[in-house]
C-alpha cells in the first residue's frame, strides 16, 4: 500500500466546515485504488493530521494527477491557514 500524511492547520472558524467538506468528498464517487483515510486531531486543536491510503503507488499517482482531485484539494485548502505539509510513502502494517 502507498499513501500520504498531511499536517494541516485549520482556520479556527472552519473546523466544522472542513469536517463536512471531507465527509462529503468521501461519500462521493469512489476513487480507484483508494483504501481508507483517517483524520487525527487532539482535543480542540486546529492541527489536523490527514492519512490517506491507496492500494499502490500507481493508484495514488493517478489520483494525484486527476483534475477532480485538484478540485477536492482546492475546497479543502480554502479552509486552512496555509498549505498542508505532505509526506508520501509506503504504508507498513505493524
């Protein structure tokens, strides 16, 4: 499996809006190769960690190059204080 982890700082007034945008995006048409995603946040922090897992790197790269993914990113980015800090790589199960 392959995926990405992003550290995001959400504008305080947009925390609920981000949760809705992400839920709406995940309930839409399935993305080929997409396996699962998780969001981690601590207490009432505006720091969010997004984890997205794909079957393989080819599926991940294909999604990254898809204009529909850019639209999803743009909707999410509008709610953040700055660009996310991205880390891509192989997903290892423990």
